[in-house]
């Protein structure tokens, strides 16, 4: 199989947590007011399954443009403004071929960006990219326009050497001279330096703004292609063979697109024509190499025609450029199971579960690996766990088919197209740091920022520290603590769970998680975590916070006992009072965020 993956365009939406923070670049010596406008026009877009990208306002009524691959097929997303406020945004329209989407929020946007005229775009023109690379919101980079390209012979793209990274997707590429948008940042070629691409800004109007007669003359086959795709999709359930004929004729009469070949592949899946499915997926992958869903399906197709080794090679390359997609690790686990490389297959399944502890596909695949190894009890436990996460008749059928005694052999593939959840938390370090290891400078700068009340700056420094020293565990527990201060308690608790999964004796994590339980009004769980911390080592803060938890339960005698222990261990009464006041403040912040979200949902915004 030719390795078209060598030209893979890395999708720039990422499942890391947004740490909103404006990095003012040293080279920004121009009009500060212009830069402020650009910053305030840009937003961070977060999805419910952990995806993230950027976007920007295009009018004063709260209309935002971003990439389709950022919002995928979501009906709503979370939109975060530079001032820290967040809103539920409705996905108003999207176009998969152009990789564009429109999102609307119930908030006026006094500052927004306009699109540059094509006559103003030329090779060598200076441009600025604004977005959230690696979760660092409102970061700026600069470069030039390197060239102009066409995808599928239709979509006009701007090529630039401006540095863009995962998280920049959907953000603007702005002409420095005019302050207008040249392109919507979309993708990059990972294996090359400075080869980044954005959809031409004017294509937004072409896709969503009521196509003019001139546009239809420029792209006379676009409407016919869209109408044909809609017709083929309507035929799929009842007559997949007819869908094949419709789409095949459509590609011949209009133009090829990744969506068209994906629909052909799905039709072949329905007809169990796996060799033809593989060919269609290869065409889709060539047209849109960044789609990890296509890569996972391509690997499944290769396995179905006894090419598990080729599937393993494809997925090994894929995880090297996008290690945050659990679906890729699960897919490689399947390939390695078929190659009988069970230890490596188990490692891949375990890593997928580190990315998302509720990944039912990963649990089910691990069940099949353990079954192949003869570990029937472990296999059943994992299969039942998968079924408990997502009730699926296929899972239950596999469980029921296990023999009464001995190891089972039911490793038949599950029918249908699998659904793989995205990453919800960053991958944890594999082991605790060596004794005496010191944190990087950014770790201490994070705490300085925290003490000054700049939580977003603190989160940014924690992210930078993690990139330098991922095995220094205090970074992760510190970040979780700051997340609670910002009201993002749920994400904090997710992070703490995977910290304790890697390092079960991490007393910092137990302490911070106990604080989180108190914010969530679950003092019993807080006491359990503090008991575990105290069983490992004695610290006054553990007694102090447990005293607060006992007080929440109205167990005043226990509260006084722990208060006395805390004082005896070195804490003061003021320390204990501060712990309680901080907890109540964080609880109020969390409650206010939830009330705002519920209000927006109730209004249908």
C-alpha cells in the first residue's frame, strides 16, 4: 500500500483542556489597538467530547466561523471569549468539503473581523495567525503567504509559513497591512517545515452567504454534487447498492470528494464488500489525509482482508502525529491482536483507557485480547465494563457466547461502524519522578501567578511545565487545584483521577480531590480521600480540610478533634478558617458557572 500518509495533514483541533491566556509576542511592535481588536474577535471553541479549536466573530450579532472538523457533527459547542466568559454556541451550518462551520452565541460582538479581497492577497504578504495552539488561547504568530492551492479542484487554500499547531484550527490568518482575514487556519503537513494551510476567507461567503451568480459560474458543479450526495444518503438504509451507483455516477459527472468516497465505503460496509470498501477508503484518505476516523476505518478494512500488518504500520504512523485520538490506539490494538502480539495490543488498549477511562471500545477490545490469551475472567470483566458504559447488543451477545468453562474464542469483529470517544484529559506520565527531581522554572512561575490571582496565566505556566517535565507529578495536581479555582471542577476531578491511577500514593492528588468533593457537596468522599492521605503521611492541611468536611456533615465533635490535630501538627486556627473560606468561594464559582450554563440551555441558545 502506498504510504499516502507521508502527506498527512494534521487536523489542528485537539482534546487538551483550554487554558485561556494571551501571549503577547515580542515582535508585536505595530498598532496595539489593532492587535487588541484581533484578540477580542477570536474565541476558543470546546466540544463535549474534549475537542478544541479556535474561531472568530464575523459580524456584530455573535456569528462565529470555525472549522467543520472542530465542531464535527455537534449541535452545540462551548465558546469562550477573551474576557473569560463562556457561552453555549449553536452550530448553525457547516460544509464538510470546505471544512467550515458557523456557530452563533447569544452575545453581541462589538469587535469582529472582515474578509480580505482576493486582490489584496499575494505571495510574500505578511500575515498573523491568532488562535489557541496546544490550548494556549489568544497566541499570536506571524509569517507570509507562501502560495495558493486548490483541494479537490474546488476549495481554494492559502499556503503560509506562519506557525500554527493543534488548537489553531478555525482561527484567522490576518493580513498585517489591512487587518482583514486572508484565510481560516485549517491544516498543516507534519513532516515538513512551514507548510500550513487555511481555507480562503472568501470561501466562507461562498459556502454560507447565498451564492452569487458569479460564484455558481466559477463552481458550476457544486450544487449538483451536493444534491447528488443528499439523494445518495437518503437511499443508504433501504438500498445501499443504489447508493453506490448514485455516488459513483456523481463522482464521474461532477468531481471527487472525500465525503463521496466515504459514502461509497459505508455502502460497501453495509454490503459486506470489504475489499471494495478498502479501495474507497484509500481514495477518501488521499483526499482528506487528516481524518482519523477514516484512518481507523481504513485500518479495519485492511484487517478484514487479512492485512493486519499493513494496518499496524498505518496506525503506528497515525499515532505518531496525533497521539490524542483514542480511536487510533484501539484500532492498533485490534491489528496487533490479530497479529498475536498480545502484550503490545494490551498496551495500546490501556493507553486508550488512560486517554478516556470511559472508552467502551477500549474495554471491549481489551476483553477480546485477554480472551485470546486465555484470561476468561479478565475478558468477561472488561466486556461487562464496556456494556455498563454503553449498552450494546453486540457486547451482550459476545458475553453470552462465552463458554461455560475455559477460555472462549469469540473474537469476531463487531458489526457496524464503531464510535470512538475523543480524549477528555491529557495523557498521564508513565511513572512518578525520581527522588529529588526539581520542577522546571515554569512550575514555580505558575504558583507565583496563582498567588497574584491570575489563574489563566497560572494554567498556562502549568501546561508549559508539563511539556518540559511530564513526570513531575506536582505540576498535574497543581493544575487541578487551579482549575477548581476557575470553576472547572469536573475537569479537575478527571485530571486527579488519572493522576491517582498512575500514582496511587500521591497525597497531593488525594488532598486536591477531597477539596473538589467538598465543592461538589460530597463531604463523605472528601473524608475518604483525606483518610487515605493520612494513612500515607501526616500533614496539618489534611487534618484541617477533614475538619471542614466533618463540619459540612454537622459532625462538630469530629470537626473539633481534627482541628486540634491540625493545630498540634503545626496549623493555626486562621489556616483552618482559610481552608473553609476558600472552599466556599470555589463552590460559589462552580455554582455560578453551572447556573449560567443551565440558563443558556433553558433558553435554547
